C-alpha cells in the first residue's frame, strides 16, 4: 500500500510545454491532411498533351469534304482529308470555340503546322480554318 506521505508525481513545466506543443503540431498536421484529401480533385489536375484517351469524336461531314459545323477562333473549320495517325503522335493545339472538341497538331510540325480533329481511335481528319 502507498504511504500517505508520498507526493503525487509531478511534471516539470518545460516538459508540459513540449508535450502540449507536440499535441498542437500533430493536430495541425491531421487537420491539414483531412482538408487536403477532401480537396484533392481541385488541387490536382492531370493534363494530357496528346490525343491518347480523348473520347470526344467529331462527326465526319457527309461526303468526306466540306465545312464542319464547328468554329475555331471565330473561323468555320473545313475538312481537308482523313488520316490514320497514332494518338500519341499528335499534341493538343487547342479546342474549338464550344470547348468540346480538341484540335491537334503533329509533334514534328511546330506551332504553325496542320490541324487535326479526332474522329475515332487513331483516326483523324485534317481541318483548316476558312
């Protein structure tokens, strides 16, 4: 049995401050982690510069030639030809004025090269602004 003369164990004031600071730090990290997980989709965005995975296919105009009912930078797009190209070879150059369909350019051609729109997997049409 414990004797009544013994003192209750005490803690040094500096040790108590270290313990409280540690608890505050751990609680802050936990709160930040919970907030970050809840907002991950708005904090992270994956941008694919190629045509791989793009499933917004443009309908081919009747007869394979003529104007497409889409505009790019205020100009109506005309279909030039159909092309079988690898999705990975084309880089995103922008989107049409509606923001739905992407326009692509060949990687080797630089900024002012021909423009393509996706009509299927590894299938594109070359387009030019009117």
